[in-house]
C-alpha cells in the first residue's frame, strides 16, 4: 500500500504539524501522534468516509529503554472498506500514561490491558484496567527491557535473578 | 472445581431468586484448554461473562527477544498449536519483509499447501468440537479420524505431526518427499466426500440446530468494532479475506471463493468453517497442479543453509557460512514490518522491530484467538442462558495457546 493513494493530508491539516507522516516504513504509512491528539485523530480516521479505518488490528507496546521517551504504543489500523493499512505511533514518557481508545474501537480493551500488564502503561479512562496474563499479585512488568528473562528469584522461581535492592547499583 | 457463590438473594412473589457467581473452568471440557470463565447468573440466565486468561501464558514474546531469528520458528508453532504451518508462515513473511527477500516459487507453493492443510486440520477440530460441546458426541470421533489423515501428511512431509517448524526464513526446510503430492491429492479426494458426511450428520440435525441457530448473533458492525477476523467476521456478513484482498505468497495465482454468511450466529460461524475446508481443498489441488520444480530455499549463504549439502564437504567458504549461521544466526536490517496473514482463526499479525542484530528487538504477535475471545465479554451478542455460553465459546474457536501466548 502506497501512502500516496490514501487521502491523509486533509485529516492531518487541523493538527498543525503535531501529527507527522513517516513514509519510511516499507509495509505501510505511519503517523506519529502525540498522546493528547490520539483519540481525536483515531475518531477522525475511523469516521472519515474517505478513510474508514474501522478495524483496529493490534496495539503493540514497545520499551526502548534506556532511550527516552521510554515507551511507544504502536496501533495498527485496517480499513475494511478500502483494504488499507495504517500505523500510528505514540511516544510516552516514564511513567507512561496514554488515553484509552476503547470509545473508538471496542476491541482496544484487552490490547490495552495487555500493554498495562506487560509494560505498566496506564490508560486514562479504561473501565477495567487489570492485569490480563499475570496474576493480580504479580510485582513488576515482565516485558520491560530491564526485567530479567528468568524473572526475579522467589519461592516459586528458585532459578530467577536475585532482586537488586533499591538504591544499590 | 465448579462452585457457585451466592452473591445476592432476593425473595419475590414467585419465590426465592438467587444471583450467583459461577466458575466455569479452568478445567472443563468445553473450554478447549485452560480458560476460566466467571459467570454472573440469575438462575440460569447469564448476566455477565468474564473470561480469565493467562493460565497458559509462557512469555513467548519475552522469549522472542532472546532467540535468534531461526530459533523463533519452534516458538511460533506453539501459538496456535492446531495449525503450526500458518504461524510459521506469518512469522517468516515478517522477517523476509524486513530482509527484502522472497522465497522461491516452489517454496511458496509448499508453504501454501501446508498452511491450507493446517487450516483443514484446525477447522476439523471445531467442526467436531462445537457439536460435541452442545451434546453431539459422534461428530468429534469422525472429524478426529479425518484429522489423522492430515497429521499423517504432516508427518510424511516434515517428520513430526504437530510442531512442524517446516518454514525457514527464505523458504522451507526441504522439498516435499517423493510421493507426497500423490498422497495429498488422494487425501483431497477422500476428504471431499467426508465433508458431505459431516453435513449429513449435523446440518439437518434438529437438536444441533436448536442449540446453535440464532444464538450469539453478532452484527457486522459490532464484529468489526470487536476486532473479530477470519471466519468469525465473515459469518457476520463482512467480506474480507486477507488471502484475496492482500495476497501474500501465491494466493494471487489460485482461484477460491471467500465464504461469507449473513446471520453471524453460532451456526454461521460453524458453517463458514465447514465450507472453507472445501475451498482449502480447491487451493491445494490447484497448488499441486501449478507447482513448478526448483529450489525451496533462497540461495543466500548468509541467510539459509546451502541447498546442495555436498558443498559442505568441498567448499571451505560454505563451511564457514554454515558454522556462522548455526552459531550466531543472521542479521536483519534495522526497521519495522507488520505482516498479516489469514490464519485459520483470523488475522494473524507479526509486528517485527529490528535493531539490526541477530535477535528481534520486539516481536509482537497479533493473535486472532485473543481478540476473538474478547467478544465473549461484550453484551453485543444475544447469549441468554448458560448453555448458550458454551455454544458461543465453541463457535468462536479460541485456541488457548494463542490466546495466552
């Protein structure tokens, strides 16, 4: 899919340079969106009759530790009408707080819970932000890059890494 | 154990009404794995369904980040463990997309044949398991018998029945063994008649129909908002199949129909899959007919092992490449790529971010079952009784290996 066919310019205009188009990726065009504009832009992308991005494929959280801003949310959209794909990227500082897109796409619910569970990203306005894979009492966010692959040592995980005490390095 | 907790007791004119919380699973035959459903019920009427997942979570995505690109294949097998070739294919396409290479044509045909065989194997499970969940035990015995034929083919081609790991970046592990094409065609002939048998057994079965027709209807609009994909979405009247609309591999060169049904109830979701198996047979037959001769792996010593194994004993250079490839893997240029394929359960996406090293920086799996299962929680479906939840769950066909990753 080439970005040239997609009438994105009209949608981007009101955002006055805050949203930028990145055509570098080989597979689909990509928009860089600040968290504050995310919901408004998503709603517009979904409802604009010339775009109709009504299908949210996936939300992927990424931790680029130790770089800053540390977290990134990647939304993959699909237009069932036009068969187009679009990627949205939203960078977040630590502690990461993003607005929820559940009002735009119902399916975002579990994706956001997964991002919260694995990366500790909070979603403002999420009605049910709980862990989804790990159990409720679990401490830490396993997919973060500073979380050891083996996990931390405890009664159930004798082969885990010794937890580092606060302050010592 | 299944145990009910009374959360509210109300005495009405007609008697005592109890609101209870009921645990369904994690060990229950109808949950198809380790899924726990927390049901809030008023008598037999469902008020809320809350799936609790994660009991099979293996941290696959965390493991991806510490494995080389070739080592990841066996991990993808274990996502949707009914259809490993599809998982392999989606992942291989993501890596190939970043590398900017394409598998040789024969390899693409072999991959598609394998993927379609696995689609039949996956769909056969639900064809038999949904009726079994609602009480028709016989059908599962028949579908499992026929699934065994697919398993035998897998064993003949790859050497294993379930976790095939047959794809490689840039092709497939090896060519089809001698006689495989004839065996696959023989299977196609036998199996075409068997699909009609299932329909005779179930399609006119009033008890089965009463349990699945007009149960759990999802409208097309809701289905899209819920992120349903694959047969679950097409059963709701949305005409979208990635194989046709964004053809990957050689799907552009074969003819097949996309099965779309309109009602979006449990029956349509089941029937969609039964009909899709026929289309899969059509695709397989065409592939066998059209498949050219040739290599099955790209000729690039930095990415794939040499096609001619004799070179290993003559050529020092081949030997070095072979060693480095085995020991360190290969590097993938920095960048990102999202590959989406039509897996048996729906859109299977792999989002790969590479930092230029031998291991992925981040590899996210968009597993269709995870998204499909979510629609159980929403009140967009007309599930009313406890028994309907079972039918709904069966018709969504989640595979817990893929839900929990």
